[in-house]
C-alpha cells in the first residue's frame, strides 16, 4: 500500500491535550476576548451545531485559548478539591465533562494550522505551544487529582461499573501514569520542562517541512520538459504555475501528489532526478529549513523523558499501552517481512534493468528511475497502462462510490448541505443519516485539493467526537487530501494508488461516524495507533469490488464503466511492484524504531539513517518513504513516534478480517 500520511488529530480528554499556540502581539483586550470571541461560543446552527468557520480570525486564537485554559483550570481545581469521597461520577465523568470550550478552540485551530497556515499563525504556534504543553502537564501532574483517580481505580466497587466505564477508568489511570503522575516532584518538573522543549521543536519541524514543500518547486519552461506527461498532469502543472503567477511555464510542486506522477511519466531523466532530489531532501538542505539538528534534540529529550518515566527507551514507553506491547514484538514483525520484500525488489530491479537495456537506454536503474521503468514493465508484462486506468477514476465518481459502500455496509446516507460555513471554498459538507430511521449520524467535511499553506498528504480529522454524556452529540469528521486541480470544469482524474488512499482515509471517517459510546475519550478513532489503521485498511479493499467499479469507475468522456478486461488486468497486476511499496514503508518503520531504541546516544540523523539502512541491506534503488528529516509522523508530535510499524501491524489484522467478511458473504 501507499503509506498514508494519516495524521489523526484526536481531540480527546484534557489528559491528552496536544499543544496549540497563540501570540501576544495579536491579543485582543478586555470584553472582546471573553464576551464576543466566536471561538469561545457554543457551536450553534443546524445539525447539532457546526464550527463557526466564517467568523474565524487569526487574532482570536490568543484570547480564546487564554479564556478556555482559565475555564478548564477552574474545572480541574473544582474536581481535585472536591470534599466528597472520590467516585467514578465525581471524578472520571467530571473530567470527561470538563474542557469542552478548549476542545472547540483546539478543533478550529487544527483546521487553520493544517489547512490555512500563514506566517502569523506560525508565530502564534512558536510562542505558545510550550505554554500549552505546560498547561497539559499541570493537569496530569496534579497530585490531588491523580489521588482521586487512583482511589477510584483501586476501589473494589469498580467491578460494578459497566464495561465501558471500566475501560474509561483504565484509560484515564493509564494516561496519567504514562504522563508521570506517580513521579516525585523533582522528576515531574523535569518531565514538564522536557515536554515544553519538545513542543517548540515539534512546531519548528512542521514549519520547516511546510516551508520546503511550499517554497521549493521544479519549474518546467518548454514543451520538451513535458515529454511523456499525460494531459491531466500537464494541466495540473499549468494551474500550479498560474497559482504562483508564472506565465508560460509549468510547476511541479514539492509534494508527493505532484512528484510521484512526474517520476512515473516524465521522459526527461535529468528532470526526474531533479524532482526526486528536491523531494527526498526536504528538511535536509543545510539551510534555514534543515531539520537534522531538531531531530537530534528531539531524540535526546525523548530518551531522557523515558528514563525519568521508568522506561529503558522512548519506544518502550510509547508501546506500553499499544497492541504490540513491546518494541521487540513490533520489530519481529517488521524483520520477518523485510527480507522477502528486499528479495522481491531485486527481482523488480532486474526486470526494469533488462527492459532499459533492451531499449538501449544505457543507464543503471537509480531511485529516480524506479517508478518510470516499473510503469513500463507493468505495461509490457500485464498490458496495463496506469494512465488508461486513470481515465475511469474520476474523483467525484469515486466519492459517490464511497458513499455507496457506506450505505451498503453501515446503512448511511450522505446529503450535501450548503447552509453551513466552511474554511475554504473548496470544502464541501455532507449530512450523514441512518437510511432507515433518518436520524442524523454526523457531518462529513471534504477538502480534496492542494493549496498554499496546507500540509501535504491525506488525513482524517474529528472536529467533534460522538458522545451521549453531555447529550446526544453527533460527530463531525473531515477528510483532507491534496489532489491537484486541473482545468476549471474538467473532472479530476486520480491514480489507482490515490483512489486506494481516498478510500483508506474515508475508512477513518467511517470509524468516527460509526461510534456509539457514552464517553468522548472512547469515541471514534481514539484507539491505539496500531489498531486505528485497521478499519481504514479494510475499507480501502472495497475499491476493487465489482459493485463499486461497475457503478462508479466510469470513463470521464464516454461515461462507460471500466471494461472487465481492464479490471482483470488490474487484478492480475495487483501484486506488481509490491517489493518497492513494502520496502519503502518498512524501511521507514525500522528506522523509526531503531532511532527510538538508541537511548541517549547523540544521533546524526543522516549518518544514522545511512548506516542502519546499509546494515539492513537496503536496495540502492529505493529510499525510505519518509526520510528522517521530513518524517512528520514521528517528529511533528509524539503521535506515531516509535509507531510507524502500525501500518503493517494493522494490515495483518485487516487482511484476516476482510477474508472473514467475504467468506461470510
């Protein structure tokens, strides 16, 4: 599979607050901050209330966060100082009810941070993330509060709680312990200081990566430069150039959605190499956006924190509450797959080299050649042209196909609505209901296109978690992608791999929409990272079913369904190039784990990556899917750190589950 940049921004309880930011220079004063700030207001309007995206101004974030933190601080103090004996209701449920204003502010801020970033917003982020990290620690390190959680957890009466309540109690107690609630005061202070430093480093890492993706690009200046590119890619490159006020040229952006198609089809080998080097060196150019020094600092701070928390390494700490449980178990899976995958790559390279030699190209296969010659081998061996397949993969028709699958599997209906505010004109909103009862299940926001200030990749976000503790609260989820717009009025055509990614991310959204719980901390995708990819990986398998392809894989000109002969070719070639896909993913997962098993050693990221990949026998024709200086999954926050193995772990689960599902009919 294509490694999805599936960044899940889980808006969970106060004990799991992610750091966000504000800037003193943009502070609004007096009554405006507390009385008229739209970010602080309860979400009103139809559909159980929706985010007030039309009222957002960057200057509102600082006072909103300040007011929301003050409110939450008072809520926590009231819970911690309660004179009544600790109970599930007055402690755990009380915590679940706290912080709702702060969650709303966080949700909107995440949207702006990931989809509408600006220098002003980055300044806010840089200033305030350490402050909010300190705020989160002040809660998880609150001795009086944890004493109450501990008392409820140790009370034999907890056996009388419902299974959901017992799970919630376990989650709270585990979260607090993992965050250092049992440490002595001096150690707590050290952990808090480390978390504040990390928050600032995470922010800088993300900003550097976004800058390299936004500011660096490959400009094509003649028709010769476009040789081999399909018409839709040419149109997208022209639109990208227009977006940068370039006339008569074409732009290949420094993002995966632009680079990979260019590497697949461009006949100009020198330009393929330029594009490849630009992309794989994001965050690694020795300039102001270089991330290597940040990575070194992050790794050392994580190692120090892990020791303070009682774990040998950061990897052991991160996996303590995951399905894998230990780094050793995760490594065992990765290493078991690695050797046969490398063997398959050698076979793939041999096939490509033979084709290149036969064509008289007089080259040795290099990384910038892999996708180009793999496509030629695919066409020669299976008579399958990926560009031909794209003619049947219209983005909007595939969206309809996803709705069809959701309706068949989960009885959901999707209806587009236009009476809610959006954060960009490209965004569309759909009301999701149960087809039988007509009751609202949630809302789905779709933001499909790339633009300046938007992070690369594809991901799912929950703006609001489903719950019933505070009323019948339905979820609001979104899917965000980076497809390239073509000519106005023409359908956007995407590759088979991108179609799989689209279905995968929609699987995360359906995970949230299917949530039926009482407590928000247990809602939707708030699960272990090595489980959360499981539902989405199952969902992507429905793309290739006849029911979807015959109804929604329609030729963009004729409207005819994809021919069965072409489907047969796709199926016959389904395992083609799997050596490449598997090796680039597992290489990233292995380096992630090895970095976080290295302890307190001071690491030079480039040297570490080079030495360890060589020791692993990494084929020279491939690089990691995410090289260390651009590995946002593990260095933009703690989320997937020592956790990139999760994609392979979940893929094993999804393969078994899908087989059981199809056997059951």
